[in-house]
């Protein structure tokens, strides 16, 4: 019996020593939870004061580990709440590797990485939208921002970017529309209707972002410019018609003057054998009759005297003072 009891006692001692040794090893590796589980299981089968001491130490490490993990998780969460995803990722990744054994720590680290990737994507899209807006290409800037919103959701950064973009677009639209309207009015006054219309069409893309009063003025001027151009074209065509009619009338009057005065342009004399007013010897044209000579013209009429000058008006008699 003594031998059996001694053997049983030695087996118990070996179990306790092995459990204590394994627990210390787990504690040194930071496996506090596993150390506690090992010691609790051994204590149920083989209660021992030495194991109780080791178990107490292991539980203390577990509590301390949990406090550290909770502190790191809380700090990182506050960073995420402040939209500081990159800082949260760097902070969590700098913690002891043993923290990765805590599920809440690893879950938050994955969340922080996802939010950081999202923030990088949003920031890149917003930067591209700003570059397009700086070039005045608000349509493309809005398109980029809307695509970012569809991909990453309506994050605070996206909402602010849309608001800033619309504010800048309205400011640029107001400035551009005011200048175009001033220029168009000046051009209309000088009857340069086509140039006025070109000035208005240059800011057509800003109309929707302009205030209501400027849109009303824009639409009114855009109607006046084509109407003025049409009138100007009709006036030009009418002027051409009048000029052409005047030229035809002048030619008719000149021709009539020639007919009434008898002063017609000189006509070349016909050759002698065709001119019946010139006598041609019979030998030159056999069988031709001799033309009858024309009577000689009388002396030229004397020149007409110029009309007498009118008599000077009579002077009134001088009055005596």
C-alpha cells in the first residue's frame, strides 16, 4: 500500500511540475489565456498550492494584457472617428505582436486598413476633380466626384468636395456671365450682332450655375442678337437691291440723253465701195450706175447771241435824317 501511495504521490508531483513548467512557458510567450486554461484544468484534477500561485500570476497577466489591448483599441478607434485612418493603421501596426491574439484588436486593425484605403481612393479622386475645376472644366470635375461618391459612398470628404465644387462653380459662373453680358450689350449697341452672339455662346456651359437674374438677362440678349443679325442681313440685301436699281436707272437716263441730243458715239466710216455718198469712177465698177451728186450744203448758220444779262435792281432813294 505504501508503495502504491508513494507512486501515486510521485505521479501527482510530476503532473504538477509539468503543468507549472508548461504554464510558465506559455506566460513567457504571452499566451496568458492558454496558461490559465491549462492551470485550471490541472487544478481540477490535482489541486496544488504551487499551481494556484502560477494560476494567479497567469490571470494577472491576462488582465494586464486585456487592459493594454483595450487601451490601444480605444485610441485607434478615436483616430478612426476623427477620419485619421492612416494614423490609426500606423498606431495599431506598431503595437506588440501578441496583441494580434486579441480578436477585437485584429478586427479594428482590418477596419482601419479598409478605411485608410477608402480615404486614399477618395482623396485621389477629389484631387483629380480639383485639377479639372482649376482648368474651368467643371463638368468633368463633377463627373469625377459623382463617380467617387458611387464607388466609396457619400463620405464626409465627398460631401464637402461636392459642396466646394458647386460653390466655386457658381462663383466662376457669376463672374463669367457678368462679363459676357456686358460685352454682349456693348457689341449690340455697335450693331456687331454676330460677335455679341459668340460672346454669349462662349459661356453657355455656365448658365445652369448662374443666379436667376443673370440667366434671365442672358436669355434676353441671346434672343436679341440673332434678331439683330437677321435685320442687318435684310438691310444689306435691300441696300444691294437699291444700288443695283439706281445703276440701271442711270444707264437708261444716259441712253435717253444721247438720243435726245443727237450726240451718239462716232461710227467708223464704211469703205468707199460701200459708201453711196462718194462718187466712184465707172471703170472701177463695171455696170454700176453713176450716182446722182448731192446738192451742196448752204453756209453755216451764224452763232446765236448769248442772252442779255438781267438789269441790276434799282436802289431805293436815300432817306434824309
